[in-house]
């Protein structure tokens, strides 16, 4: 009887046979199948929590469904979309939202970059200052809204008390049409300016030092160094931060609900708050779903155009 052939060999000239699979692992389960098995639960949860509600809202947007009315929903096709796009009230809310987004994001960008630039020039206490400036961003919007609602109160607010001590008249910050929207912009700026500051500070610290050293050797002025070195290198990061903040500001709801509830009148009623009123006060679920789909489309289209601009800027 012949001896069995060994599976392994210590001689370099011989070819060893394949090592058998480890015990306990199925021969039929490949690496690809194992990856699918691990990813599937998270993927199914994502589909259930994100994709399915979006598809359901798309279906409801073509119906006259109401959450408080019994019976099945009836298809009205594009009537909800037509009513929204031709409504003067919707145009007014869209204009209010646009003013808010442009005002808040522009103010946050200027202040955030200025604060980041000043902090980047310090050598001592930079970490402590950064931490202190980040505190408002860590707070919930509900907490921020209640905090500023007490501060901006016309009778007992801290702001009017300070103005009274300086001999100035009291201002109705949240109950006048001229100041209510400005108050919302100021509160949002107070909370989210640290976000712009953090991204700008990361860009400023990443600028190579040798560029400033070369400019100092050439006796370049501070303004020349800022205009030709600092701003061009930090500008792409600022544009990304502006994109994130614009999307968040477009979806503003919490501060409006707590501070003004859309008033006085409808002067601070943004699109998101208007959708809330249509869905949960008027119970027009189909119309509210059409609002949501249109807002998603607007964000997607504007984001794609913005990203194309960023890619073109990167190529240039």
C-alpha cells in the first residue's frame, strides 16, 4: 500500500496543495456573500426609514388624501402641484424663505470667516477660544429658541432692558413685521456662525506657511497676502460650508415655531412652517406631500448647479 501524499512540503522546489477551508466556515459562502449578509440589515433599515416614506409621499401628492377623512384617497394627478405653483401665498412664503436664507447664510459666512481669521493669527489660547465659540452650535434649536424668546421679550427681555438703561426706546422684536424676520436671522446667525468658523479655521490652518514666508520676503502687504494666498485657498471650503448652511436654512422650522409661529401675520412664515400648517392644522395631507416633493426637487436642482460651479472652480 502506497503512502499518502503530504499536503504541504518544506522543500522550495515542490508545489504545495491547497489548504482546506477553516472549520466552521461554509464552503458556499464567498466573500461577496458575506459582505451582502452584513450590509443587508442596514440597507433594509435605510430603505424602510428613508426611501419608502419618500415614495409614499410621492404617491400621496397625486391624491386628495386627508389624515382625518375616512375612505380611500382619490387621484387628482397634478392638481396639487398646479395649485401650489400658481398660488400667490406660496410665492410670498417662498420670498420670505429666500430672504431668510440669503440674509442668514451671508451674515454667517462673513462673521464666521472673520472670527476664524482672527483666531488663526493667535498663538496662545486658540483651543479655548474655539471651544467657547462652538458652544451655541452644540445647543438644541428648541433651547436656543426659548432662550432668545425670553431675551427678546418686549416687556421683560434682557435686550430691551439694556436699551432702556442706555436711554433708548424699547423695540418689539418679535411682534413687528419689520423686526421679526431680522430677529430670526440674528438668532440663527448666533447659533450657526461657529459652523462656518470651524470649517474656515480648518482651511486657514492648512494653508502652507512657506507661501506667507515667500510673500514676506517679497515685502507683500497684509492685504495682498490675504487676497492672493489666504482667500483663494480657503474659498472652496467656504463654498461647501455655505452649501450645507443654505440647505439647513431652507428647511428652517424650529425657530419659527418657537419664536414667532409665523407671525406677525405671515411675515416670518417660511415654506417649511407653511407645510406644517397645511399638513397638521389643515389636514390636507395630499397637498402637504406635494409641497414636500417640490421642496426636495428644488434642493436637488440647486445643489447640482452649485456642485457644477464648484467643479468648474476646481478645474480653473
